[in-house]
């Protein structure tokens, strides 16, 4: 697919033996990468439902499944040569939907916190903004900037950790959302600054 290597998030997990074996199995089964991308939305929706029910450790497992789908869709598309002309859309748009589902649900799962919903929506909005700024850089002809400090892997890592701790510390989800909001704001600002600096450099 044109541009997919250019826009590919650098991940160390992509180089692991287990990831290569799983991708090989999916490639042999002719599983389409776009279907894997759509499966990530289903995993995110399940994680959101579990958050709303207060089943935070189970939500953590579904968030991990969402991240696994995000890893596999690119590997199957590129290593397996199963990409399609619409692969970039399937690669990016489901991530934005998944982020919003999970982060908003995390906020709505805090009914005792008067600003919990707003916190979830703020986290979701800023997560989408960090991605928008990254894609904006690509639209300007620059390599897309996947760096953090609060890119998608970091956002989900913070929330997974909070889901694991939540049964023992009731404020874990709220703390995680505050961290995600602050980190995403910094990330978007840093990405935008780098884009402007590169465009203005002679």
C-alpha cells in the first residue's frame, strides 16, 4: 500500500518472535488486515462496556486485545502483502473511534466524581487531537510524528495500569484520565511545534 511504511508507528513488539508467529498464522489464514482493524473497535467497545460496569480488570484485557489488533493489522498488511488501497483509512480511523469509546466510558464510569464525564470527554478529544496533528504533519509532506510523551501506546498503558489498580484504589481511573489529558495536551503541542519548526526551516 502506498505510504503505509511511511506512516507506520515504530513498535518494538513488532520485532518479537510471538508477534511474527501470530502474524504468520493470520497471513496463512488469509485474514484481511482491514477486518483486524475493525475487530479492534469491537475490542474497544467491549472494554468500554466493562468500564461502565466497573469490571476494570476485564476492561484491561480488552484494551490489550485492542492493542494486539492494532499491531497485527499492520504486520499482516505489510509483511503479508495483504494491504488494500483503503488500508490507511482502516488503519487510522478505527483507532480514533476506539480511543473515544474507551476514554469516554472511563469518564462515565466515575458517577461519584462530578467532573468524571467531562474528564473522559477531554481525554478523548485530546487523544484525537494528538492524532490529528500527526496526520496534519503528514499532509504537509513531513514524516508523521508518532512520538509521545502520551501517544496511543502510552495512553493505553496508563489506562491498563489504572484498570488493574482500580479494585484496590478507587481513584485510579480518575488519576489516569488526568494524566492522559495533561500528557496528550503536551504531546499535541510538541508535535505541532516540531511541524512548524520543520516547515519554517530553510
